[in-house]
């Protein structure tokens, strides 16, 4: 292949690559950082929220009507975080089903409707037993 032809070929392929991959370098770096954070939190066995902040949230929701032991708060926090991570896991599945890159309110509403339907169907079937 002649040098001029080779140069034109590489410029065309470079332009084609850039048209298929329009992300600037900074966005790719942020994407790598996000993936790194995701892997970090998936590997860690710590809780997502600090205990003091979660206890404050429970007290605020409870409107300070009751007091909780620390072990009870731990169980509530583990259960709440498990529920949230499970919902987000299934939200990601609805998001990819719609070929979205960003989680939308519509995806979350669809997931919550599915959960409500499954819960009502489950309790109907167990009530018959």
C-alpha cells in the first residue's frame, strides 16, 4: 500500500473510530472511576450507610415515639440495605431491557409495580393455605 494511501486509510479509520466512540478522554476516566467504585462496594462487606446516620433516619421516621436497641437498629439497617440493593439490581435489569444507560423514574415505577403485583399474588396464594 502506498504511503499516501496508508495515511488516508488511517485517517479514515481514526475518524470512523471517533464517530463510533464519541466519548472524550475525561468521560472515559470518570467511567473507569465509577466502575472502580462499583467493584469496591461490591467487594466490601461493610454497610453502605454509616450507623449514626441510619439511626438518625430511623428516629426521624419514627418521630421519636419509640426507642430501639443497637442490635435492632443493626437488623433494620441490614434488611433495608439488602432491600435497596435488590431493588437497584432489578432496576438495572429493567433499565437494560429498555436499552437505557441511565436509570429513570419510569424504570423504577415499573419495578415497584412488579414488586407490588408479586407481593399481592404471593399473599393471596398463602392465605388460601
